[in-house]
């Protein structure tokens, strides 16, 4: 093992942007996403999202991150440069997974 990176409570989903070397971890009980630098193995940002985030998908071409918020019936859209939510999209009941076609 190389090391342990502390994130939020009940980490669940993991997405990676190979172009920026950033890792995105959903934290179900904190309603946020930990942004980890793959270069330094440290959390560089924490992004608030909807309730009970689970699945996360990354579009490496646009540096856009999509997070399924199970208890909000929504998907948060995160802009990867600023690590801010730029949109919240209502979807069907209890989304869990995300697929991205870059």
C-alpha cells in the first residue's frame, strides 16, 4: 500500500480524469465529493452536491464530472477546473450510476 487518503463519511463512488490526474470520490453521508490530486495524493477540494451521492462519471474531454444524487433524484454537474457545481439536473427516482460517453 502506498498510503491512505482521508475523505468524507461513507465514500462510495470513484471517478478518474486521466487527462488532469484528478480523482473524484462521492461521500454519501456528507453530501459532497472529495477531489484528490493524483500527483500529490491529497484532497484539493470538497464539492457540495445533492443528497446521498453515489455514482460518479467523468468526461475527460470536457473536464466535466457527473454525480448521481440518490435521495435528491438529481445529477450534479461539476466543472473540473473550478470544482463547482454548474448545474443540477432532475432525473428519475433514486439514481445510482453514471455513464459518460466522451
